[in-house]
């Protein structure tokens, strides 16, 4: 038992030498969703608090991002989140894709699949109330309609 514990501790120390890259890609405010959609402050605050750590280039890495293997898990979530939807590069999406991304936001909010439950462990302020969910859904629906009008 003692040998197993020592082996575990040695392995834990060794993996600390393989940190994640915490460098955020550059942010061009002219491409950011909140800017191009002229998002009201209250809605922007909710989106920033609940979505931007994983779905933008403005990730704020928490203290546990320096401890492997939790840091690896966290970095994978961020990479996947940005790959699926990156609010920092939203203007680069074609209008049809923007609409699709906002429809997916609505679906994830309605199903309470986003933000992830695991994110709440260190970010209680990211938990959405029913009122906030309704406001976000209404907001995204309006943005979809506005985008469709601009496409005509």
C-alpha cells in the first residue's frame, strides 16, 4: 500500500511538469458577438459570466488550471467550446451560420445543457436563473430575426 501511495505521489509530481497553454488568442473587438450585436449591458453581463470562459478568446483561468490533470480536462473543455462556438470571432461566421449558432444557443439554454454543471463548481455566478434563461432566449430569437432581415 505504501509503495502504491509513493508511486501515485511521484506520478502526480511528474505530471505537473506538463502544464497547459493559458495564452488566449488575440481579441478583435470588431468581431466579438457582444459588440457587433450591440448587446444590452444586462444581457452582455450574463453571456460574459456564463459563456465567455469556454466560448471566447477571453478565458479567465482559475487557480486549478495550474494543477494537472484537472488543467488538462479544463483545457479540453475550452478548446471544444471555442471550436463549437467562439463569440470572439462571431463576425467571421456567415449570416446563415450565425443564425444556426444562435439557434443552438437557444436549444442548449432551453435544455439547460449550458453552462455545463461541472462549470458551476468554481463559478456559482454562472448558474442561470429561469428569468435569465428566458431573457437570453428572447434576445437570441430577436438577433436571429434581425439577421434574417439583413440577409434579405
